[in-house]
């Protein structure tokens, strides 16, 4: 059975002290009844070790927001999948549109990152999603299919079944414009149908697919009630513990 997941992506926000304070608050808020979903927080690299230690005895999982496309060596400024894993983190967000757009991450680079993440026991949260210009032409399905065909659809079924997918339409990220519930459900059902074609119905039914883009406590209940939406990848609203907890409580 696939899991419901609420994952935060802090992006480039919070100093180490602020991040530890946020994780501490969230841990306290989640100390009561066990949530009805898996909870993940995606912190900057420098927070991973401290936050992982802080949440070891809680329901919170820790994720990096990126990892290198090389195993190790002379790559100044890079952080490898093995290093991420060694902090105690067990997820890594890969292929976020901000990485693709601002840091020119191609499908080839992403294939290397996904392979290294999997080889090091990290669960990739693999992002896909179209820009506004593509949505305006109603070409979003072809666009997302190409993103998947060029990357994670090349994995073996065994490896594919280890990852989580997040659909994040670029026009909905940080804009306050959420995809409508229908638009989100339609795309996630489409992605699931592609997985079924490629890897079979069982793998498709067991893959967690998240929606991301201006998801908040108000719209989460309706989004998460859709048959193909298994949770959310949350940017802005993951930066306040109370707001993030309210989204978790939508399950
Ligand atoms: P917002 O929730 O701020 O729109 O960001 C979504 C996102 O990009 C999560 O990865």
C-alpha cells in the first residue's frame, strides 16, 4: 500500500539556529497522536546533521534538497549522497524546478543523482512539472511525460518502486496560485497511468505521488482527499511549525 506523505521543503531559508528551533517546535507539536501520514522535512545541507539528531526519537524524517551527481572527489562545494546519508537523513529532493531552472540540471545530471541517491539508501522525492507557457498550450501531459521518460522511467521496476514523485506545476510554486483540485488530480492520475504502462499496475498503485505548489492548510484537505493525491511537497507553509502541522492534520 502506498504511503501518504507530507514533506516540507525549506529551500534556502533559516539559519542553523532558526532551523533547529523550527524542527524542535514541530517535534513538540507532533509528540501527541501519531499523524496519519509520513512526515518529512527538507532542510538545507548544513542543518541535516543537527536536525536528524534532534528528531531521532520522533515521527519526523529528514531530507536533503539536493545531492551531487558525482560519487566523491574534487568537486568543490558539492555534497554527495553518501554524505547526506551519513547525517541521518533518509530522503533527498531531486529535480526540483528551481534546480532545473537556476542550476541547469539536465535529465542526464538527474539520472546520475537519482542513481547515487538510491545506491546510498536515500529515498528520492523526484519532482516534475510544467511552466505556465506549457500549461497555456494545454501541453502539460506531454511535458511531464518527457521529464519522466528521460529520467526515472529508465530505472528498473525494483529501483523505481523505491522513490516518491512530486508533481509541482511551476506556475503554482510560491505564487499563491494553487492548481485546482481537478488539475492536480488529473495530472497525478495521468502520472499513475504512465507508471502502470511502464512498470505495471501494482507498482503504480504502490507509488506515492505528491502535489506541490502553494499548498496550505486551507486547500490541503480537499487536495489530499483526491484518489491519486498521496500528499504534498510544501514550500512556504513548511516554514512555520503550526502551518505545517495543520497540513499534516489534513490527513
Ligand atoms: P510553495 O509551497 O511555497 O509554493 O513551494 C512549493 C515547492 O516548491 C515545494 O518544493
